[in-house]
C-alpha cells in the first residue's frame, strides 16, 4: 500500500501522512489545524517595573499568548497579559522576536491590541469564526504558551455557551463567554480558541481552579465580543462606553434605614462630576460621613435604587446596565433624596476623560 492510499482498520479511517505516520480522521484534523494556525499564535513577554522592599526598581516579566488578527502585525491578547507594562516583546512561531507597541486596551473586557512591525515578513493571521455557528459539544483547540512552553496545543469541547464572567470586581459583566474543557493554564491567557476549521472563536482568558492549574473549566471571550471590541481598540485605543458622571457605593437596607431612607437596596452617590449627565439631571452626592461601628459611610447623598426597570443594589449593577447602552441614549434614574422618591432622565454621554474611574 502506498502513501496515497487510505486504509480502513476496524471501522476507523486512517490517513497516511508524509512521514509515513497514520492518523485517525480526528487526529488529522488536530494536526491540520495546528499546522495552519500555529504560525498566527505568538508568545508575549511583558515587563513591568516594580519596587522592592528597599524601593529599588526591579523589572518583573510576565508571560502570555496572543493571536495575530491582521497580516500587518496587529495582535489580539488579554489586557491582563500586558497590564501596565513598560516593555512588550513578541516571539513568533519561528522564534523571531519583535518589540510591540500597545495600540489599545480595555480592562473591562480584558482585551488588548498590540502591534509589531514585521519588516516585510508575511504574517499568518487568524480568521474570525461566525458566533451563530457555535454549539455545545463541538470540538475546540487552544494554542498558546502555558508556563512559558510556546506552541502548545490542547483539545477539548465547548462545554457551555452564554456564560458571564468579570475581568475585575468593579468591571461590568463580559457576556456570551465560552466555557471549555480544553486545558488552559497560566501562559495560555490571550491565546486563541479555535474551531475545527482553524477559525478564531475566542480568546482564552480565565480558568476556574482550586489548585491554580487546569481543572477542566476554562473561559474564552467569544468572537461575538471580539467583533464588537476589537475595531474600537484599533481605531480609538479604547472602548467608548457611555457614563453617568458619578461615583457611588452600594449600601444594604440596614445602613439605609440608619439614615432614614426607605429603600431596601441602593447606591448612594459619593461624587458627581460637574457637567456630566448626573450633574445635569440634578443628582446630589453625599456631603457627610456617618460612623457605623468601625466604618465610615457616606451620608446625605441621593440613593439610586432603579435604572429604568432594572433594580440597583450595588455599583456593578449600574456598570452592567449602562454597558449595554450607547452614547446619546436616555435612561430614567429612580432615586431617594432622604425619604422622598424622585426620578430624573439622564442622557448618556462619553466621559471627557477616558481614564476616569467613574460610572
């Protein structure tokens, strides 16, 4: 039998490859996807400057992965891979190394775009898959840099779709996340999750683990989110989200009752930005503090308990609600001023300072 023939053995199809090794059909698909996509997966070394006990500056290096999404050098990764790095270096699959420039990053979605100058080298770029074609049970492949071991492949399935995760405690929900049992370990962050045709369906971002290693529950930010976020990161260097122009703190019913406020839950305003939507809507921030046990809590500010028809218990509820809105849209804020229930219609705008850490 020559190398071009197909052998049927015990009902299983075998394919004979160049080196004479025979693969099952599914194995051949794994090999083909890896050969096709691995050149578009990079290792990322990000250096941050930190101070030691003696306040001396010590460089700290972190490792991650990334996916080339444009042949002119644009690379998609996780925001937590690059963080506040002073120096980012990319290693391609052929071991060539390039300095990278941070084009845009978004902590709320844990996505970032970096760019290298390939200096005339033709780069392989991954193609985005169609979100609507994803299904629980389909095979997925993850390529990355786990524990610094570049070019590693792991295979699994889509365990669930439509999961929600957060990039941080005060970040809005990242929706439509893919759950997979493909092995994802430290260093895989920012690497691609691929379908069986080698198309990008997600960026590996988090694992659920009690040991710190892979336990079969990993999460990838889906291509649905990538298609929404990536163009803004490339064009603007950030995601343009609307804001309310205020800061607040969630208070339970016990503390609200302590101040004579009849709400069962809500967020008390502790800051209102001049000229922002909340300011224009007439909302007021707390001006005093009330000592409660060993805590100081804000006192005297408006308490938001509902946005439109969505109940509000804490700051994350507000972040989640406005994350789905666009600049120029109006929302109705339901709040208490003391014992009096009031409403205000606020028109959402973009913040004047994109780095503002307000709502």
